C-alpha cells in the first residue's frame, strides 16, 4: 500500500485543511493500493492571530464589512487582503483583517527563522505511516519548501516520490534563502525522485527544472481561474490528478 501524505501550505488550519483534504480524496478517487493521509502541521507549528494581536496598539477585531462585494468577500475568505478591500477598511479594520489572516505571512516568517518544528512534524508523520509501505509526499506551497528542506537534511528511504505543487523551493534557493541548501550547492544523492507541478496563473508557483537540472521534472497545469484563487485551485483540476497517478504508475507505486 502506497501512502500519500498531504502536506499543506502557509496559513492553513484544521477547518480549511479538511476541505482541501476531502477535495484531494475526491479528485484521486478510489485507487487500489493508494491511501491518502493527513499531515496537518499548521495547528501545532504555525502562528496564531493572538501572536500578532498582542503587539497591536488598541487592537479590536473588526468584522468583515457588509459592503464588500462578492469578489472582495471571496478574497478575504481565502486569506488574501488586497487593494480591492482598501476602500472598505478604516485603519482599525485593516489591522483586524491583517491580523486575522496573519497565518499567511506569519507562517512563512516563522518557518524561515525557525522551521525545524515543521520539518520534524513531517518526518514524524512519514515514520508513522511508513509501516504500510512506500510514502509519497504531496506538498503544497510552503509545505513543498519544508518537504524539500527535510529531504535534503534527512535520508528518508521510505519516501519514494516528492510531489510539490504551487510551491517555491526554487525561488527560495535562487535568492539563497532555502534553509537546507545554499545557492550553488547541489541536492544530495539521497534526495528522492521529485516532480513539481506549477500553474502559470498561480503567481506563487515556480518551475524547478532550471534550478535543479536532472533532479526534478516540471509539469504544467492550467486551472483557468485568476490569482489568488489559482493557488488553491489544483485539487479541483482533473489534469493535476492525472499527472499524479501517471507518475505513481510509472514508478510502480500503484498495482
């Protein structure tokens, strides 16, 4: 039995993670020999709004303004506060909105400074499920960065395939910000097979072949939806799942 561990990205907590997990379950379908398992690191290793609220002067949470239109409400509910919302927020509302979505940037900052907890969490989950058979890391966004770092730092032969999507490891590496590997250094020999799935409409996804030639294969998908929704649109795209299943079969990770 092959186990796919879904490693989420920045700002994701239990409620939203469950929605995405169920979408991936549905997209993969009932595949013999494949089990999807959780790797929810955000609740224990991520930031919380309280971390930020404690240092905001005169902080008081403000509700989402009723005047916001459908697109603006959708942007806010997806953890993004952008120019479209500016006209609806006073200074206090901006403070509240930024704080209540602090996990998005807070998790990135915390990972860059002290990311060992996230990597240990992923490693522990790998070891917990490895008794069932080969492990595949299905790692989104910052989860992809953390998974690459973990695979560089630790030889985990249980992991037969790393799948990153909507992820930034090549970006971190090219600006010399990847914790495990300085720019110019090469991936270690123990690093597993790796494929990277990106969407040109997802501005938080990057190609990796150019940076790690011969060690990773890039695959493009188009979700046909605008940013920032595109960043969380992979698990609604049949092409995304076909790429995953084809690569599992090629590596004989499915019967």
